[in-house]
C-alpha cells in the first residue's frame, strides 16, 4: 500500500482504535475528527495519526475535512437512543442516515472517490429494531452512490476484543449472585474486532471491493445463554441466571433505559431477537478466516476473575500506603 491520507470518521471508538493502529502501521496518514479532542489523546501516540476538533454534522466542516484525502472511512454509529420513534428516532437518523448523506455530498464536492463504510450484520430498512432499520437506510444511501464513488460496505456482527462492551459487560454482570435476563435463546456470531479492522484495511486499495458489501462474522454461532456460561467459566463465577419472560425482559430493559448510560434498551433487545448471524445470502470477503472467540476472549477476560480483581485492589492499596 502506498502512503495515503485517510479521514477516519468515528475513529475514537472501539473499532476505530484498532483500525487507526492498522492504518498507521501501514504508513497511512490518519486524521480522526472528534468533538472532544482532549479525551482521545491516546490516539495521538500512534505514528502519523492526528486528532482534530470538528463537528462532523456540520456540512462545511465535513467538506473541509474530506478535501485532500485519498479515502474516507466511516465508522460512526450509536447503539442506543434517548428517544423512540418509527421507523427510527432522531438520534439514529442523524448518526446512521443523515451523516452518510452528508459524506456523499462532501465527497462529490471535493472529488474524493474512495469510501469505506461500516454498517451492521442484518441491517435492513424493514428490520426489527430502530438500530437495524437506520443502519440499513444508511448503507443503501452509500451503495446508491457507487456510480460516482468507490464504495465498500462492511457489515460486522457483534464485535469482541480487549476494550469491548460485550463480553466484558457480561463479566461485570456475572459479578452479581443472581442475574435476571431474557432472550437467552437469541443467537449471535461474534467477530474479533481486529479481524474486522484487518478486513477494512486490506480492502483500501482493492478495486475488486468497489461497490460491494461484505458480512463479517465469527466462526461459530452461540446462544446468548451459551456466551454467558462461557464468560462465567472464564471469570470463575457461579452466578445464577434467572430466565425472564419476554414481557419482563422488556420491562427490565425499559428500566435500564432510564439510566444515564444504559447497557441494554428495548431497542437492543429487538436487535438481539433478530439473531445477528450469517444467513444463506451472506457474503464474506475473499479469504475470510476469523479467529475463534475461544482463542481471544481468555486473553482479556482473565482480568475479571476474583483473584485478578483482588490483585488490582492490593496493588492500589499498596501504592496508597506508600504515598503513591
């Protein structure tokens, strides 16, 4: 890959940190816009990566950012909204639909052609949740622009890896003696975030990927209950899982939604019930070989065992006693 200038939208998120690292290693000059530059200083330690303060939803600022770039990669996405509406709320509309429209406009204005976009597995404008419907609308907008832009869309399943809000979230839940949960039979096909980052980076110069959409999922399908049981074994927990009926599961999610940063909402339950797995029409990239979850999860979930947490507590206590 020749040295390229890349605008990485949503680069301060979970996938963004992995992808920025991959691109920096390949010698790319990466620009990551953020409304809160000071919160993302860790990214500036990467070679050839700069974080700039900007509002992506301002068309003028977005066009200025796009100008002079060789490619734009859009990772912007939200999981939850503070509102509920049909077909999707204002939050989902702004992040997943309006922003892609603005990106297309900015690229056409500036003459930049290469665009890579991250959607979601099972995204569909007629999908079960606001999240899936808005993601589906966004990717349709971008694929319809393939007459003037070199677009590639990626649809990853739920991603796991160090720093995730998925398996690590389960580990936190399992610290409780009793855990009431619903939708335990829902199916998931988790994918390692580093595999997703590698697939995106590898396609940057590949003309065969222009105008295509690829589904990225792991090597195995699990039920929600199976994943919880696996995390419980890794973290040495004996939590009792109390299965909830669908009605009680939605009541629980509604109560979570009232919290400042909910981990589960009623909309995310609807997404989960859609079974986020590959189907007969799914198309992965060429030579797609995802790492097994069992090969990666132990490398970072081990810190959630009771002994590991006690070691951290002791270390902090020791520093405090030493005046550190």
